[in-house]
C-alpha cells in the first residue's frame, strides 16, 4: 500500500464500492429498472430514459487527452466542488484530521471540511506582498493531522498566481504525509501553464481543473481531478455512480471538438484583453482605491465605498460580488470580466 492511500481514512481504504448495473449499452436493457421510452421533448443522443455510463470512462479519456495526463490519473466530477468534497471525505476523519488553507481564498475548501467535521487551519496570504503565499509558514503549520493543503492558483478572489517553483518545493516537502491540492480553475487565463507535467514526479500533488470557466460550461457542472492513480482509485470508490449526467457528457464531447476548442482559446484571449483594458480604466475612476493584478477572469477592485459601487452597478443592471466576508476586503468587489459591452455598462455605472 502506498503512502497516498495509507494516509486516507481507514474506512475508505477498506470500503467496498457500490455495484452498479452492468454497462453494455448495445444490449436490450432489462436490468436497471429504466423506462423503455424516451420522455416527451428528449432530444439527447443516448436518451434520458437510460442511465448514463456509471463512471464515464470515454469522457475521462477525452479529458485526459485535453489535460495531457494518463486516463488512470483523472477522475471526472460534478465540478471542482465535488472533487474537493471527495478528497476531504476520503482523507479526513471527523473530529481528528484537518485541512490547511490560505485565506482569502475559495470558500468551498473550508465549507466541505466543516461539513465533514474536519478542522480548518489558516495561514493567511500576505496582503502587503501582493497576497503572496508564505510557503515556509505553510509547511511549518502542516501538523501531523493535516491531510490536505489547498492552494488556489490563480487565487480566488485575489487573482494572483503563486510561483511554480515554490509549489513544487512544497509538494516535495509534504511527500509521505499530506496531499498538496492546487486548484487550477483559472489557469487558462494565466501567464503560466498547468502543473500537470509535474504529476509523475510528485505523487502527492493533486490538481483540480474545470470546464466552467474557459470552456463556458458552468451550467453543465463538469470538472476533473488529476492525481496519481492510487488517489484516483481511492476516490473512485467514494464517488456516486452516474454522477455525470448524459446531457453533461454530450455537452462536454461537443466542447472538445477541434472547432470548439479553437473558439474557446479565442474567447479566453478576448477575456485577457478585456481584463487589461478594464483594469486600466477602473484605475482612473474616482473612488477606486486599487485594482489588484490578476491572472484570472476577474479583477479584485477596492473602493472608497464598495457597497455604494455595488448598488450603482446593480441599478444599471450589473451584478458584481461583494467581499465583506473576507477579512481585509470589506471595501473590495470581485468583478468578472464580461464582454466588451457588458464591461462598458459597468464602467458607466461607476463613472
């Protein structure tokens, strides 16, 4: 047994997964209690009266090709949120184990841990250093009961990316005792590439990817966890069968066609250009204290009166995210980068 499974919950290591119905779609299906007719209005390719593939291996193979990993190193999930939940449920014993996070960051890490009854240890980012991560403090706080360290890079809501060399060094330091989970939800908008090429050399490194951002499939709810095959095999015992719906499977395959991938790259480049333009214009507006550098598809903007700015945007029909729940960001708003006309509408409301 490798250390990757040794540090998991013993109940999960010995868990016998649910035995789903046999997946042989070419045969007459009288074994899964399905209806033999499609519902009215069902225009899907496979028919929604049939269960989808219990674990979508063909979809995972396609995503593995997209992310340049072996299929055995990828688990498809209902967005990154499910992957986060699976990791914490599989590795953290309630009332005993903990995760480590660096606020301000994506809130689902802490929420999923608290649902599981796991502890949450915080090593705050360094605001005075541009929300940099103190990697030495991070390693020092990684006690024996810490099983998962979460870093979002580029980080949500600050938009900054952490140095690749520092992440690799931390992953090496944590080998044998904890998994380092890097959430790469926004990596397509960043100046650097994914850490997927480092997975083979770093068994304790886990990456979270999503089709919600750069590929425009937020409503389809499809993400991927990239990790050593031992980690993927463990989580596959825990994930529910039929987690990925038939409509999602079909939508993802359509988005992975060559023309669709080219369009996604073009849209990503357009967002990066708009991000630069929007940031420059916002910096010139009265009442804007600071626009933080971003390598994501959003900007962290601090105002003299953030709630007033939010109200003016709302009155103009534009929603932005207020950040009062984050310490130190009471006057901050997170502004997603929209299409050019949407951004102009926001700017007009704030001018």
